[in-house]
C-alpha cells in the first residue's frame, strides 16, 4: 500500500519553515551601484547604506592592498570579483 503525502513528509516541514522565515542577504555590486562616486569611495557608500558585503567586476587596475584596506575600514566582506580576461 502506498503512503499518503502526510506519511511521507518527514523533513519538508522544517525546510518550508526555514525558507519561509529566512531573510535573503544582498551584496552591493560596486561596478553597477554608486556610480556618482569614484570607485574607491563606493565602499564607504555601500557600508553607509547598510550592506555587509560587496562585489565588483575587474578590480585589476587597483592595488590589492588598497582594496583590502577599504574593505576592512568599512567592515565589509568581499563576495566575488571576476577573473582576469585571458589574452
């Protein structure tokens, strides 16, 4: 005899409750957002707006130590950046 859906659902209740109440977390894309600021000033603008993390495309024209410093000074995490384009 086949089990009913109520008998088969052991884990989905927790999963549904978790996803129903979990808040999504967003990162500011500094390449697309805050274009009114120079790139290195966008970190403080994102932190001021309440973002915990940032992402950006192609950061290779900036010194890595300067980027690391901007992240640390503003309490931001780096979620992702794009890999250099192959030539």
